[in-house]
C-alpha cells in the first residue's frame, strides 16, 4: 500500500491560515487502512486546524471533514463529494500524492493542499506497527530471481549483484547496521529454496528506461 | 599483473588522495614504495568522502613517481555514462589497472545529502570494462576508437558471514571477467587461509589485504569504527602500551617493531603456505613499514 506521514501541524497551519473555510478530505484506501489519512484522521486534523492544540491556536474558522473510498479515482470523488465542497474556500487532502493530484484535477477551481508527506509503497510485513518499503515500481520486476525479496527497494543501493562490502552480520551499512541487508535475506531465502543457482548468476546492467518517469500505461491488462 | 602471471609473490600499496589539489605528498609516498610494491591502489572517494579525483591522482603518481597505479573506481558517484567516459580518459592517460568497486553508500561520507547513483554495481562495472577492453565496444555495443587496455580487479571480503554468500558473489564477479582480487583487511591468518582455500577453484590471483597500524590512535579508531573487523586484543594492548613511550622516535620504533612482529610471520606464512598471489598493504601515510615488512617476512 501507499504510505506516508502527516506533515507537522505548524507547517499545515502556515499553508491554510489565509482561508476562512476548509474541507479536510480523507481517503479510505491505503492511508485510511493504515490510519494515516482516513476519515478519523481527517476529522482530527479538521478540529486541530480550527481549535488549535496546546501550543497554538486554531487558524481556520470553519473546517469540516469528509472522506472518499479512493481519492485516486475521479469518478468516485465526483460521486461521493459532488456539490458537498462548494462552500469551502480550500481543500486539504490527507490522501497520498496521487489522491491530492486527482482531487486538484476534479476541483480545478479550488486550491487543494497535501496534508501528508507521501513516502513509499510498503506494508506492515513484520511484527509491530512499522511500515516497510517493499517495492519502488521499477517497471521491470525481478522478484522471481530473488526469492520474492526486492533488491531494487530493500537494498539501500538497489544492487542486482549484492551483497556489497557494507553488509556486516547480515545488517546494512546504511542506517547504522540496524536494517537487514536485503542481499543476505535473498541469499538465505534462495538457499532455503534450494535455488542458489539463481543467487550465483551474474546479472548484467539494467536498462533503466522502464523506471524513468513520467510514465504512463495504456488502460487494461495484457491477459 | 605481469609479475603475478610470472608467479612472483607481489606487494601492492595504497595511496589516498584527500581534499586537496596538492599531490606532492602522495607522489613522495609512492616514491618510497618504488621497488617494493609492484603497484599502488589510488582510492576513489573512500567512505564516500568528496576527495580529489582518483583518476587524476593515478595519472600524476604514474607520471611523477613512476609507480604503476591501480585506479579505484566506484559506482556510488557515477552513472554508466560517467564511468565509461572516465574509463576512456584512464585509457588515454596510460592507466593499466582498474579496481571496480560498488563503493560505500553516499550517506556514510561527508556529503551525506548527495544523491547516490549505483547505476551499476562492481560486477557490472567489470562487465562494462570487459566489453570495452575485449570487444572494443561500449555498454550498448557501439565501437570505441582505439579501445583501452586494462586489467580489472575487484574487492573480496574474507570476513563476510556467511562466507558462502561472499564466495558465490565473487564467482559472479569472476564470471563477469574480474582478473584479480584484493581483499579487505584481515588480521586473523586463519580467516585468510579459509578464504584462500575457498577461492582456489576459481584460479584467480588473490592479494590478501593487511593494515599495518601506524599508531595507537589509528588502531583504536580502526577497531571501534570500521565495522566487521576487529584489531586483535593483544595487538591493540601492545599498541596502547607503546603509545605511553614519551620519546617520539622510540615510540615510533616500538610501533614499527610491533607491526613487524605481527605481520612478519603473517606475511611469511601467507607467502609460503597458501595460494595467495601477494599482499595488499594498506599502510596509508605509513610507507616506511612496507619495505621493512617485506624484508622481515623473508619472501
Ligand atoms: S523489482 Fe521492481 S517491481 Fe519488483 S518489487 Fe522490486 S521495485 Fe517493485
Ligand atoms: S549492505 Fe546489503 S542492503 Fe545494504 S547496500 Fe549493501 S547489499 Fe544493499
């Protein structure tokens, strides 16, 4: 799923302070599920911007929270929010950058601002609440060669022929030896699958074009 | 490479251009190693520090000191276009050896906010060099006018755990065309021996990396801050004791003696009982130890 974290309240206050009324719009998709930008979060942000917190007073007189099943879908936005936002001077979206841009395209006459810093595609794939970046949408997936562990994303250098010399006791030099070295994970996984042949195969340089943006896709899948 | 092919046990040295435009000291260091080392590596932004170009330093050292260089080239800072262009430049400047390195991550250095590149990794850099040298073409197969001639080496890490993953990775680099291996620093001779045994099947010359300790400060820093390798406790303790000698000359003499005692036997044993092709002596700013060590080791 797409993840992110809310911008500091102070920064958001600075962005919206010149408006008298503000719609704060959540998304029930990825950010809603991870409780980063769903309806609940939109509601609490709307109230913070109106009432302020312990340190700062509120900056917007009139705020109200809404949500959309998926803010990355124009039709859904129109269906669920059509007409409801007319009275607001501006919109603050707690969706990912895709949602914010889709909202801005639908409400082309209003300023639409991001409430989140969108971070990455990832999941809570291990215990605890932490989210881990797992895929960077490189356009040329190699997971079939690497035991289902992405070296492009989970190796700090995105290496195709790791591990590098920076792996110590299975930990990566980036992040102070706290993160697992993706290539040691790949080695262990392929070994357990009895597929070290994949591990020991040299991978020539990558054609980077599939990952070079801005990218677009024809609709519909090749099935 | 010629020396290695002739079966001689060789020594290589290490030179580190820093944040300067003045290469006088580096050239002087190289001169001191003439006749003892067959070549010197010239480091490329080690630990991702923004230093003087290793290509320029290699050229100047070869020109002014007459010392053959192993031009180190990292993938951290250059994409495949820049690597190709630097390699063409290196060919024009008479560089004969390249050590292909992935390189430390940019966040570890003194420009931690720089954009990391890693368009290629060390194995892929070997692949590019082989294409240029053997086929006379670039990465995309376009012909190079007057293609360069290099020997290409890679780094190996005998301290890696699990070692098997490292050996298989080196196999990949050798498959890509690496001609020699210089290892990271080893203190434990058993680690070196195990690694050399594992590497025998590839029949690629291996130079074992050692790090003579210039003074206690260096030893202590290395032990604390270089991950994955530790200075043996006894050696560290002896260095510490030596550091308490107040007379500078006597202190340095003692440091030298400790290094010669430790590495003399180490190098002798490597040279006489293993398949290693030589020793890579990483004695940056401590050149005086290298000739003495070679003598002590009775090669
Ligand atoms: S290889 Fe590419 S597409 Fe596949 S998981 Fe990694 S980044 Fe995503
Ligand atoms: S230590 Fe492992 S994860 Fe980190 S950069 Fe090197 S290969 Fe990638």
